[in-house]
């Protein structure tokens, strides 16, 4: 019953903490380009002069109009892909207006500046210089790390969602067929499960990724096609137990078709364990995607992915700015922890042995 189930779930502090983290991540993913300081597509605003700066770094940026024509971005386009920058941002330490030109000292490196000038017509008249605070610092290309972390949530949640949907679809279908019909169908599906189970997950993902190609959507499909085995084994075991119950025998006696019995009478009564393994698969998919991106066969640059961010910056762990690699690692850890806690909460709430 929904009421008692939700009450049990909400009493679990770990599950509540996980749901809060997941809800926050969903909001970040949905409004990422409105929340992130860098709202350009993929948060890919590169300023090489301020690359690899530590958290809390502050810099004045001069806004110079780009040569190409700038088109205003609508709400929905910005929500999905971000807004194209109409300005070029140049780090400066000092500016002064002289006649119809602006003279500025361009920041090159610590203690090094270069004197330049530019026509006032190419400067933003309303706010020619803006002060930007990089709370998490910048990566080696001078991109805002916080913005890329926020937008990277989309990749992790997206790969988890698509992978879980694929794994549930394939796993539930094959598991239900094997458990309900048994016989040669069960033997064939169990053989396929055992063969897939024997192949290391990462190796199987590599093979599927190489077959489908590198890219954003390909990694979603590749991860999903490697995670159906757990679902199929669980569903098969549950269906084997349910098919012998009296109400299933009564449905057969009434002449209901096998498809109706499976989808309307068997599967709705085994959704509890499936929900638990779905939460676990969501966490596993996030880790697998991060690993693929770290190895270079997952999400490709400049798309922000937490695994790719670790790959680009892991050498900074033992140098002056470890936050570049630690921040995406901590983000992965928190999101995976949230889904594991939710899975544990679902397991406890659905357990008939749990009297509390």
C-alpha cells in the first residue's frame, strides 16, 4: 500500500538524505544553464591566461564584442543548450579611457601584463569590466570549474536514467519469459545470461562502445546493455515463485492469455525488488560512465563529464591545485551514495520482515 510504504521510506534517515541529494541534483540538471556562472554551451568559456587557478580566485574581465553577429537566445534554447557568448572576455588588471579608445593592462601571468588598447565601440558600454569570482577555481583551459560541475550533473543523471530504462526493459522481458515459460526458453535465456555474466563489465562496455562509436548517446546505450543481467536474474527468480501461486492458477483457469497474466498479474507483484535493483543500477551506471570518460571512450570534449574532468586534471592532485580533480570525484561519490542510500531505504521499506 502506498501510504505505509512511503511512511516507512521517510522514517529511514539515509533514504531521506539520498532523496534530498537526488532532488537537488535533478534541479541542478534541469536549470543548469541558469544556475551556472558560465552559461555558454557546455560551460566552455576558455580564458587560457587564468588556467589552473585555485578556489576563490578573482579576476576582472574586459568584455569585448565578438566579430560574428550575436543572436539572442530564447528561454527554451538556453534551458537545453545554454546561451552563446556575445562577448570575448579578456583578463585585465587596469583600464583607462583615452579619447575614443580604452587602454588596458591585459593579465598574462602572475606579475606579467601587456599594455593594449581597443576602440570604445567594441566595448560593452553598460558594464565594460566585470569582476568574476571562481569559487572552485579554473581548469587548465581557464574554464570555470563550478559551472562545469553543475552542467556535468546532466551527463551523470542522463546516463543513469537511460541505462536503467534499457536494463529494466531487457531484463524484465527476458527474466519474465524465462521464469514463466521455463523449458527451452528458460535454458536459452539462462545461457545468454551466463555468457554475458562471464564477460567483465568494463570489457563488454568497451566492445559495445567501439561498435556503436564514441559519443554522448552511445555511452548511454552501451552502459544500459551491460546492466540487464542482474535484473533478468532477479525477475526470473521472482516469477518462478509467483507463477505457482493460486491467483495465477486461477487466471489460467479463466482462460487469460499468457501476455495478460505476465503483464497484469505477475509483474505488478514483483516490482518491489525491481525498484531496489534499479536504484543500485543507477549508481553503477554513474560509476561506469565516469570510468569510460576517464579512459577516453565515453563522453567526448568539450561536453562536461565528471569522469572526463578527473582525466583532464588528475595530475594536479599531487601539485598545487588538487581541487581540480577532487571536486568531480567528490560529486560522483555523493551522487552514487545518494542512490545507494535510496536503494537501501527501498529494500527496508518493502521488506515484509521489517516490523519497524
